[in-house]
C-alpha cells in the first residue's frame, strides 16, 4: 500500500494520476483538512503536522509515503528524511513533489526560460529555485504567486469568469517580466483542474507542465530501483487496486470537497493522527 499525504484536497490530483498509472496498487490518501491550509503556518507546525501524518501512514503499513503537498515538501520533507526516518521507521521512505520537477524541468524548455506558478507560501520558500539550481545551473527561472486560484478551485468555481480573469492576470504578470518563458510549471496540486483555463489564456508557444505526470514517472522509477519497497508492498497484500480515503476533518466535509477533484463520490474515514488517540 502506497501512502499519499496532503494538507487538504489538492493531492487528490496526484493520487488520481498515480492510481491510473499503477492500477494494481493499493493507495491510502490522508488529508489533514482539519489543520489546512498549511501555507500560513510556521515551519515548526508544518514539520510537526507532516511528521504526524507520515507516522500515521507508516502505522497503517505504508512503506512509502509521497508528500503530495508543495508546502510539506518544501518545509518538512528534508528534516523528516534526515532526522526522523532512522528513529521511527528506518526501512521506510518518504518522497516529495518538488525535487522530481526540479530534476526534469530543464527538459521542458527550448528557450532556457521557465516559469513556476504556485501559492504564496511555495513561492516565498524559494524551494523550486533552490532545487532547480542543483540540476540546471544555466536555467532561468521566474516565479509567480497565484493566491486566488486555490480558493476558487476549492469553492468549485473552475468555470467562473473570475477564475479566467485571475489566471490571465497571473500569467500575464510572469510573461511580462520574462517574455522568453516558453514553459510554465503548475507548482500547486490544485492547478491541474484549471488546465483548460491556462490553455485558453496562454500563447500557444508556452507549454504547460503539471506535477502529476512527472510524479508518476518518478514513482515508477523509484519502485523499479528499490525492489525491497515494492516487495514489501506485495507481501502486505497491497496490490488489489483499492483506494482508501482518510481525513482529519469530518467525513462529510471531505466527501463534499473531494467531488471537485475526484468527480465521483468516495467513501471516507475520519481519523485522529495523534498516537495516543489511535
């Protein structure tokens, strides 16, 4: 069973791509909706919340957890990998969604100029800039915060005129600052739901890349390169094509929000992440 964690609903876009590409695998999705959004939280809070979620998914039998959350990937992943895994589950692994994009982003552009669209928290963290610089030192990267897009998506206003207006505003800003950009990365898991809006407002010369396809590719590669993880999933009967949805909020709240991302009703369980509450 593979674990997928997000502070809220956005990670469902990553889960959908993973489940489609790996239909025989079992997944468990955990949304920390009771404490979302993470963007305005302190580093200490984001780290603690993410660690609690990872530990919970480990307790369910997930040997591999994917942080399908840009904020958690930016602010908690490295500390968990370096300081906590050896203590709580040395045989398990935790992966994020920023580094995979950083490894591939240079392949998306011909001009050598790319743009990153993300939340204010992701942009302020500069995590994409730092990670991309490790792999593509000559790549020119411009960022643009898009604070209105997540609320519009979560309120199911994808087709509202205001959504197109804000998408146009944000993309125009980044392209005005750097008109040589020919590739835009949607650096938020909510943004793939706005793919058609982006296509509508952007010049045809600008390519759009969502995180999901890259995460799928990197996850498949990771499982192939780490057969010990894949073998543990098989031994735990984690290849039945089942998906389990968990939330720290009420099940009804998650069901309502998840319909925007999953496009169908889901069965949801409400859970408490604290160890003494299990």
